[in-house]
């Protein structure tokens, strides 16, 4: 069983976020604001449903899903697109594949050295974020 991702996490690093946002088609002014933010992740599990909240002073985004069940996702607060998403466990990684207008889009969360790692990818761009657990 993978390590529990459930906790509150504060961002430590954010590599190639701008490249990822460009791949998503996010405009310059929004990118400039987003690059200055330090995100907080809150990951919870209620029964069989995972809830991942991405919080900042600019925008918040919440995602609820069950593992291995496809769902309709509206990325409001991000790039405002509709896609079909499915989240699975691949070893110790929670992996989401998003099918829609953008090719090769998705993300993966995992724990390494007691830190939460997140890779966001879209059309060849990969953003790598690392978070520390909030005490």
C-alpha cells in the first residue's frame, strides 16, 4: 500500500511552472501572478473519495474523485477546460490522466523523503513541485 498522501502541505519549490502554464494556454498576466504564489495542498480521504485542494491567495481549486473511476473534470480556476480524468495508483504514485483538448496532460503525486512531490505535465512540459508537511 502506498504511503498516505493525506495531510496539509506547503510548497518548497516550483520548477518550470511557467512552461507548464504556457502549454495550457494561460495568459501572461495570470502567469505573472501565479509564479509569485506559494501553494498549499490539502489532501483528504473520506471513505473511498479523495479530495485534493490547492490553495493560494489568488485562486483555489478542489478536486474530488475515486481511484480507478473516470470522471468529468472542469479545471475552473486553472485553465477552464473540460476533460475526462481518471486517477490510479502506479506503485507509490497517485497518477491522473486527463483527456481533452490538451495532449499528454495529467499529474502524479508521491511521497519521497517525507516530502510530497507533484509532477504536472502537458504537451511535453513538466512542472516539478515539492511540498513539506505542515506540523
